[in-house]
C-alpha cells in the first residue's frame, strides 16, 4: 500500500471545504456553550429548584461520554417529533456538553467577584438583571477567560464526532473519500494534519487572550 | 424488548469497556509519571522535545488518532488489534493531560523544601524521590481520579473501531429493536452509574484533604 503522494494532494480541496464546516460547527457550538454555561451558572445561584436541576444536568453531562450524548440527541429527539438536521443536532450537543463544563467555570468566576461589589450595587438600587450584567459579568470575564479558551480548544477537538452522525465536516469528508477509494491512509493523514494546525492556531490565540485579559 | 432486557443486553459490553479502560490506565499513569518528571527535570532542547511529544498527544483529537492508527497502521504492515490501538491512543492522550498536572504539582512544591533537603546533604535524585515527588503525588490524587473517569468515558470511542463495548451493544440493540429513547437513556444511565461512585469518592477525598491542610 504505502503512501500515494499525488492522491494525498488531490484530497486537499475537499478536506479544506470540510474544515469550513468544522469551524462553523465549532464557532456556533462555542456561542451555544457560553450561553448554556451562563444560564447554568446563574440558574444554579437563583434558588433551590435551579440548583437541583442545574446540578443534575451538569453531573449527567460530566459523567457520560460526548459520543453517547450525541447519539442520544440524534436518535431520541425525533421520537418526540423534534426533527433537526445532523449539523443542528451536533451544534446542540456541543453547546450542552461544553455548556455544562463552562457552567462550573463561570460559577467559580461569579463566586470570585467580591461580595461587597454586589452589596454596593444592590444598595444603589440596581435590579438583579442590571447588577449581573453591569457588575458581576464584566469582572467574572477576567477570571474565566483562560479556562474558557481551553474549553474552546477541547470543543474544536470534539467536532470530528459530528462526522459519526453524518455531518460533512473534516473527518466525515475524509471517510467519504476513503470509502470511495478504499485508501484510508491519505484522507486520514490530511484530516489529522489540518486538525493539528487548527488546534495549534487556537492554542496560540488562547495564549494571547490569556495575556490580554487578566484578573484585576 | 423491555427496558431491563435492553439494559442487560448493553451490560454484556461492560466487560469490554472496563478492559479497554484498564489497559488505557496501565498506559496513562506511567506515561504521566515519566513524562511529567522528564518535563520537570530536563532543560534545554531535551525538554523542548519532551514537551513537543506531550503536546502532540494532548492537542490531537482522540477520535482522529484512533482512526489514524487503526486504518493507517496496516498500510505500513503494522497490524495492531483494536484493543491495542484503543488503549494506546486513550492511554497516551489522558496520560499527556496527567503529565501536565504532575509537572505543575512538582513545580508548586516550595523552594524551601528543596533547600532544606539540600542542606541535609541529599542528592538531587533523592530530593526528587523523597521530597518533591511524594508531595506532588498527594496533590494529584484527585486529578488522577478524574482521569479514571475521563478514561472510562473516552472508551466509548472504541465502539467506532469495532470493539463490542456498551456503546457498540447499544447500536446493536438499535438494530434489533428500534427503541431509541429507552436504549440511549439506558446507555447514559450505565455510564453515569459507573462514573458516579468514582466522582463521589474523589469529592470525598479532596474534601478530606482540604480539611486536613487547613
């Protein structure tokens, strides 16, 4: 078998095309995860019901594999009449999975904001919504920037799973090509290399973010 | 099939899941120990090479590496069983994360400890073995526990290279009886049931540790 260099280079246009899908899913998944994380962090701090629901959800996500969660959403939602495209299910799975982890991070960040700040905001007559948005969140962001960036890298590394349910992202495209030609070496090598490049690039961006946004 | 029958069907794969997890752990923990120590002790280009090796395993996606070694190996006459590929990839990936935890724990051992050991005339090797390592290992116990959970979760991937673990059995059950809600809720429950006792034990351990060091 060995390595067919010409075939390897001929794969790049398709793999790069697939990588756009990877980046799209990762970007939308990141936004979804941040929103989910914020809802969880604030929800768990807003009374008993929120605490119980938030904790059960977080632990269930943290103690089961992403692959299983993805299958669950992909196969079980249609049973209840929620029919979504594979890409949407994938983005939803990424959002919920990483949202659970980010919820913990954001929670720790919120707890790190000094109590006096909130008391002062309340004394000034700010509503819950306003002091969360104007006082707590801006300060929390500085604490959570670094760990959040790390979870975004994990999220990017998790997107190839979407290929398993048929999203034409990088790995999915690589497998399509492989099953056309019965050659696995070149497509998987190409996908692997491009992936490594993306991970390193995002790692670099994360390091810059870490340096720029520091706790006060 | 009833829910209980489905659970029984899937649980027949638990042996494979736990076997892969065990093999992975056998690779992950020595990997973390050796490379954590090397990155801590080495200087110059050697350290750079070790860091590069660790980063390779940390920054690539488990699923891509699994497919890569499983499908690409045979093209170069390297025939590894699915068990070996699974344990190797999962072990090195989690081990690489673990090595960073150990390295940062080693770096956080107080300089005074090392100076005191030096003034007692201990050799560099003995300082590492008797002073730095024991303190660092104690710090990474809860992290090691989390790595075990991480390993068990990551083994779900080996269903994609044909090992009949619980996730694989769930997919089989889907073909025998199309009951997605029951099957996949059951599958989630199985993983949670395996990992929850571990998570509780870790929480207990780290609470006790925090109380002691106060």
